[in-house]
């Protein structure tokens, strides 16, 4: 046996997973409150203590950690045109595991700068223009950012003809030059920028959040938790070397404050008569719905779907729906303890999944041209995806997990939404996806086989 301890410092809970990488087994999982306000080691020690009640004492050969503690990696992204470089900037940030507070387009205003100062991001991504294209906007925005009152790391990933001049304008500030996120019109190149953002997280943000104090119990923070999640999804989908994955998938991580959606799929048009609109979508894509969550963002669900929709799903009158949503918003640690609240939570979870996946998936619209009827596709066509993988406490611990997860699927009432049509529902019952993304950095084969055993084949066990 070769035991490894994997730690996920979450904003609320620190989760620990013990695995045997020789026999591809999960030895146990446990959690405790993340004590980021005092000493993060306290919560980690309690989580390990809880784990030992399940596994007994284990001398781990290696220990690794990921983190989204203290709100995760706060970013803003800046681009030129909303549908092009600004969107490319956002895709790069999200794929790196960041929490993108806002994406700015065109020239930054004085009001924008006041917002940025107030938000106090951990990293700024400055993009704009294709290589050899518009340079005025990115240079202007570099000039505006030079007036920031603190030294926020700025990643410059725009028009290569203006990048070095931007760096000069920003003077002694901490800057990083990357390849353009959109070197040609509609062409994405986000991997170099994602790599740089993750490196900044490791070197700077971890220390700023006090996570370096956990170094006596772990070998180091390897990546942001959302990045670990995306890595796990890719590995489960694509496989590793000669070990096959399970194929294209959509991942749903439903939390109290946000809902993260992942898709590992080409998402190209299903037929020759469809024309793509907007930028090329990344094969491995992550989106974050910051207004959709089961507690802190519960009003966002209500605003997104309306009380009539929630009333229909829950079987509760609309006035009561509004009262219960208000209650949950003010009692974020509440766990349903009666039938009415269980129905309300079920309806909220269904609506959250439906809304978040709809926003993540592409859409199809009919357009009449001189040549006849044409279909325009924006985003990814996920109708042919094989699996929907669900995780997050609100889903894993729900009584009707599979029923809730089916709200991620295609619905005839919204024919333009390109959500999965006949996907099988898979559940991350042991909450191990982030841990497996972490493990994959050193033991990819073990991480893949454990996920296939615990997630992909879970429903087929007797």
C-alpha cells in the first residue's frame, strides 16, 4: 500500500481524502470547518482527526493540497470587444480556476477604476486586439491601470505588438507577459495565460491567504480547487495514455454561493447547415454562475426562473416560495428539517442546475438569408455528450440527486438550448473530484482508475 493524503482547503470546509495509489482505492474521506480566520492548520488537523476515525492512523508517504479558501482567486479580466477578446480573457481566467468578478470591454473609465479599487482583485488579466490589430485600447487601459493604488499582479496577454509597451507603461508594477489569448480573429490561445495565472496563485496568493502556514502538514498547494476540478473532468473524459476515459461529459458543481459548470466536449455544430457565431469555444470549458447558489445566492435562483417556476416544481404556493427563499438567504447554514423545506430545496436545486447548464451550453437560432433558412450556433453544442457528472454538497447529500441532475438535460420547451439530450447521470458520491485532479499531477493513472471505479461505475454496482 502507498497512502497519499489529499487536502482541499475550501471557503467553508477543509476536505481530506486518503487514497492508496498502488491499489487504486479511496481509503476514506472527511471534513472540518476551514479555520482561515485563525490558523488554517487547526481545521486541517481536525479534518485529519475525523479521517482517522474512519481509516485508523496512517503514515502518509505524500501529502498534497488545493485551495479555494478565503474566497478563492479573485480576478478581473479586461478586453476590447465583448464578444471577442473580452470573452477570450474571461475563458482564460475561468479555466485557470479564478473567480472572475467582472469583465471590462473597450476603454476603462474612471468609474471602472473606482470599482476595481473597491473590489481589490488578486490578479488582473489585460488583453485586447489580435496580433497586429488594434493597439490603442490595450495601451490606454495599461495607462489607466498604472494609477492603481496597490501592486496587483497584471498578466498582459493581448496584441503582441503592444504588449511590451504596456509593460513599460506599468513601470515597476508586477507584470507578466503571455502570448495573446486571441492571436487571430475568433481563435483562442488561452493555455499559456492559464498556466501563468496558476503560477501566480501558487507563488503569491497562497502566502497572502495564510495558506503557507499549512506547510508542516502538506507538501504544498498545487493548484486552485476549480482548476483541480477541471483537470479531473478532463482526465475522466479523455483518459491517460493507454487507459481510456469515459468520453465527452458535462460536470455540475452546485454550491451555496456559486454553481460551477464544466464541459469536456468539442461542441461543434451537429450538421453542415449550421454556422458558428462568435469565438471558438475551448474544448475543456469552465463557467461560474456567481448569482446561482443554494444559500448565499438563493435569491439569484428566484430572480433567474421566477416564483411561478419554483412554485410549480416544489408544489408550494408562490407567496410561500418567496418567504422560504428569504428565510434561506438569512440562514445560510440551514439544513431542511421538514417536508416543506425539503420540497423548497429540491425546487431550488433543480432550477439552479437548469439555469447554470443552460447558460453554459450553446444556443441555436434560425436566420432567414437570401439562400434560405440557416441556423446560427453560439457556444457549444452539448446535445451529444454522454455523461452528466454531478458533485457539490447540495447535490451529493440530496434525497433525489438523479432527479435534480436531469434538469441539466435538453428540454423541448427551450428547443434553442443545446444541453445534453440523452446523457447518463453520474454522481461523485464521495466528493473526490477535486482530490483526483490534485492526485493526477503525480499519479494520473491512479486518479483515473479511482474516478472510474467510484464515479463512472458507481451506478452499476450492486
